[in-house]
C-alpha cells in the first residue's frame, strides 16, 4: 500500500493542476442544462443560429415563447435582471414583466410585430419580481420550422443603458 501512495504522490506532483472555484462549476452546469433544453427547442427551427451562445457573449438573457406566447425557456441567469427563477415564469406570458407604468405605445408596437410575426427591438419599462421597475432592451425574432410554420419567438434581453 505504501508503494501505491508514493507512486500516486509522485504522479500528482508532476501534474500542472489549477484549482477552480466551485461557482465556476455551477456556471458551467447551468450553461449545459440551458444548452440541452435550447437545442431541443431549436431542433424544429429552419435556422440553427446559436442564440444561447450569442446571449452569453453579449451578456443578455434569453427567453423563448411557444406559438401561444407562453414562456417555454428562460436562461438560468434571468434572475439577474428581474429576480425571477426560470421555473417561476415558464408557462406564463412575458406580460408578467409588465405593469402599471409600462408604456401602452411600446406594448402596442411589440404586439403589432408579434401579430405580424416580425422581428422587433424595443426598450420597455418592466417590473422585477419585487415590484421594482427596470428598463429592458428586448431584441426578438420569430422562429419558423422547415415548412415555414411559426414555432417560437426568441428574445434576447438586457438592462437598457
């Protein structure tokens, strides 16, 4: 047994191992669980752009709605901007983020783009889970399948500057 321990000590002392913080691992785990769900949703689209990677590169959050405009995906870090965990908003309409002070004109512009299945980019006053307001920049795109049928809306969101 002693020889084994000595061999292990010698082997590991020659490795160039770098410690890492556990939260780094948690971030990667969240990314991969997001990536798996995103790929499953994206499998029906005629365009295979990696919006998840784009959202992380641009420090944006990702929300995907279905044909009934109910949220089917929210990136794990959505709570950074609005306080909601993904599981709290999946199944709900993005209207959950709007409130009394949200501009009716902006809501109408977004609604018109959605009704016409067009991309849009707007800044809207949204509400956090705790009731505080924040300006949210939304860049959204309709996604279609190979037959041209509407499947999802995908929105890249961030705090507006």
